C-alpha cells in the first residue's frame, strides 16, 4: 500500500521519465478537483505532502534509497500546488497545461533554492519540499503568463 502511494499508483515505475509520468497522472487526477475548487486542491496538496514526508521517512528508515526516482508522490504535491495557484483567476485548460509545463521545467532544472534544498535537506522533507517549491514557482509563472495573455487580449482558444 505504501509503495502504491509513494509511486502514485505505480506511475513512478515508468521506465522513461517517471517524474513526468507522475506529474501527468497528478494533473489528470487534479482536474476534477481544481475545476470544482482551487482552494481545495491546494489544501489537499499540503495534506498529501505532510503524509508523504512521513511515509518517505518510514521508507528510508527501512533501507529505501533516498529520493528514489520511482517515488513521485512529491510530483503530485508540486503539480497540485501549481494548479491551485494557477487557478486563482479561474479554471482553464490552458492553466492546467501551463502549470504542467512550468512545473516540469522547474522540477527538472531546480533553479536556485530548489537545488539547494534538493541537495541539503534529507529525508522526506528533502524529497517533498523541492517539488513543493517548484510547484509554487510554477503556479506563479502560470499566473504571470495568463495575466499577460489577458492584458494583451490574446486568446489561445
């Protein structure tokens, strides 16, 4: 059961790009939630993040590898934070796509403090916190792009 949770229904077992597979599944799972209530997806991301920290700590204490690439529950946390922040001005499929793209960019490139947290913070907090910060950054980047599109009256659909 723990492994199913940590690998987000085994999407982290993907032989190629497990983080992207987990993020994609997270976006799909988050769609009905963010359509219904943007605040709810943010709160759920925080709750799942706290649970994930504890479960990752147990996994590592029992001999599991730190930041095992198959563990992608942290991608769900980051993706849902990005979607929750991105939906502040309302839901749109463009917001979901932008939040996914920005989250993957920041999660892979790990700019600034995200890289530092990834390297220096151990245990479950280290695994989850860098993705949470990447998600927050992705959410604000999404908001920025959506606002620019609105200001310049650019419709993408």
